[in-house]
C-alpha cells in the first residue's frame, strides 16, 4: 500500500513538472537576450538610469558597432539608415530593436513592440503606463502618463540632456499598433534633430 502511494506521489510530481516545463510562455525571456520581451520589466531591459540621465540597454554612448554586436550578435547593419537592427517574432507581436549610429558611433536606440492586432495593443498600453510610473518615479516633461492612453508621446529628460520617449502609435502603416521606447544620447555627445 505504501509503495502504491509513493508511486502515485512520484508520478504526480513528475507529471506536474513535465507539464509546467513544457508550457510555452512566449512573453517571458529565458535566454537572457536583451532584445527579448520580459513583460514584467520592459524598462529594465531597455532603459538604464545613470546619475545624469539615461542609456539604451546599458550601452555606452558613442560605442562602435563591434560593442553592439557583442550585445546583440544577431543584429544586421542597414547601411542606408546607418543602424543595426534585430527582429524577434512572438505569437502575438514582434520586437524590433534599432541601434542608431552616427559615423560608426552609437547615438540612440529604439525598442519597438509591434502588436498583431489593435486589441492587444490597447490592452498593453495600461501595462506600459504602470511600469513607467514604477520605473521613472517622476512624471514626464510637459504632460502626464495618462496621455499615453490617449495615444500621445511622453518624454523624460536627463540632466545630461539624454531623452527617453514612449511613443504609442495606434494608426499608420509600419507603425500601426506599435509602442516605441526610444532613448537618445545627450545633445553634446551626438547632435541630432529632435522629433
């Protein structure tokens, strides 16, 4: 009797372990790849706070392509656009990461979450808003995080004039149902046109 009970317990434990290990959770990274989507910590994957401002994926500003290729070996270079990029598809969305270069120096990055349908996009906006509140602790410049839910961009500025932008795009062609987290290098390091 004890042997049957022990076999039943062991079989149950094995079955539960097998089922839990074989479930596909396409929203959580297990590879440690910085370009994977970890829904619970999207800003921790994309934005790094410094004493004076922000960095993109903890990459030093003005790093060369080789440094970025170490972090994202699958990144391909788009010469016409002077950027490296990665693409990763999930069941309900695609993650596109852009590493903008200027004279072979890293000057900004974008993390785009492209949803397959509008309902998933709209359901994710409140999650991004909540995570931004927790991550930044301070309101964005000139508006409120509630504006995200109305499809408006929000921006934070670092002391060093680096910027973080969250750009929701419910309409458009390429940018339909896309949430973009964009981080720009300080102006004195990498002069650029501000969108």
